[in-house]
C-alpha cells in the first residue's frame, strides 16, 4: 500500500517540488498552503507522515502541530529556517518528531521520511505483537479479551482474564496472593486473599485439562502463583 503524505508550506514552488519527488517514489501526496487547510486535511484523512512548515498563514506550524497532537500520533517533520535552533526546540516541544532546515536537499527529505516511517512501522508491529500473547497452546488476545486453548475459545470472567493476562505477560514470575489482589482488584478492594485463590481455582478449571496437576498456572507453595 502506498504511503500518504501531507505537505504544508505557503511557498508553492517548494510544495510542488516535494510533491513531484515523493510521487515519483509512489507516495500519495496532499498539499496545504496555510494552517487552517492543514488542520482540515489532518482531521479528514489518515497520513503516514506530515511535512509542516513553521511560518504559515492563519495558524503557525507550531499551532497546527499542537492541535494535531490532540487527535493523532502521525509523525510530523517541521520545516525550519536555517540555523534557527529555537524553532527546532519549540517544534519538538509542540510534538514534532523531527525537523529539516531550509534550504534542504530533497534527497535528505526523502531519507528522513523513510527513516521515520521505518521507525513507526517497527513500533506499530511491536504494539500489535504485544496485543497477542502466545505460550504453549494458549493464545491470549489482550485487545479482544479472548482466550484460546489449542484453538478453542474459553470463556473467562473479567477478573479471571486479568489474572491470566498478568501471569502470561510475566512468565515464571511468582506473584503473592496479596500482590495479585492489589494489582488486579486494586489497593482499595475490601476482600481478602481468598478471592485470589477462588479465581485461580476457577481459572484452572477452565483452562487446565487436570486442574490438580496444572500445566499453565502453577503454585509456588508458601509464596504464590506463576505461569510457566
């Protein structure tokens, strides 16, 4: 799928040059020439990256960047005047990911764009992987809050799921009953540690072939519970 880029600058020749070069690389490019137009584009479409000049009519690049950050984490590269370090610092403070100084070489612009997109893709893949936990024949869909054992979905209560999720995210780490109660139920929960024992027993009855000889959720006698 081609990448979508928003280029924002009131100097139309600069925009034209960037657009032509990025389109040559197979990217889809939208162009805006003032801050108001840039915000309208950013709100109505999903972009892989935004190139944003600082000196713009209607809204400055700083204001545009700040407002975009209220609804989107899209990578933003600020276009700054040569040698103006304060603009670079402010741009990063307002939520920009990088900056390029004018006048710039279009090859540098494209190299920066590719580098940022690679970083973003790696981060997204890592986040996606974190949503699914797989161990042995247990698959935990953290976002959908579903559990599968050998491909078969197992219905867990909310607390049973949270206990299993915590243990699977930290394999071989032993949690005391008090620790589990505090993390899963909260420090203000009025119940006692027997609540944890009951939920562990019910969880084992649902996910273990033989709950008395658990394969997944184990007991460290005198200490607590762990997943292995």
